[in-house]
């Protein structure tokens, strides 16, 4: 049974890889068939990857905070079943996820300074700040 599951999982991963590469190659036009064109296409996709990571962190943070609220309620209803450390840990994890996207810009400025803009991300914004 384990061998069948592992084989099926391997087959699914290979099929996804083949279809994904075909869709990526289908998106190329004649100007991107050179090595420089492919590299430019890859660098273009970094913006979307960074936006996806930022959105994922905000969603994960909101989800962890929401689950912490429900765990606090469960602890109030039955303190012996849910220890108080569980909702507190979920709250801190959620706060870390919510705070992490704002650290990306600060860490980039710290490591690379204000003049580094190669493969930079634009268009993302945190709450209360206009997008670039």
C-alpha cells in the first residue's frame, strides 16, 4: 500500500512538472527564445512571487490569530482540555506572520543599502503606506 502511494505521488509530481514547464514555454514568444530573454522572464516573475509570499504571510497571520481566539474560548469552556499555552503560542505565531512582511523591506535596506534595486520588488505595500 505504501509503495502504491509513493508511486502515485511521484507520478503526480512528474505530471505537474511536465504540464507546468509546457505552460511556461507556451507563454514565451519569439523575443524570449534567447538566454537573456528567458532570464528577463524569470526576473519579471519575482514580483509576483514576492506579492504571493506577502499575501500568504498576511493570510497565515490572520488565520493563526483567529484560531487563537477560538482556542482561548475553548480554554475558557474547559481549562483541563486546552492548556492556556496553546492559544498564547498561536497568538505569537500569528503576530510573527503579520509582522514579517514589513521586515522584508527593512532587512533589504539593512543588507543592501538604499541604492540596491536589482531584482527588486515593486507594487507591494503594507497597511497605511502607498504602493511604489
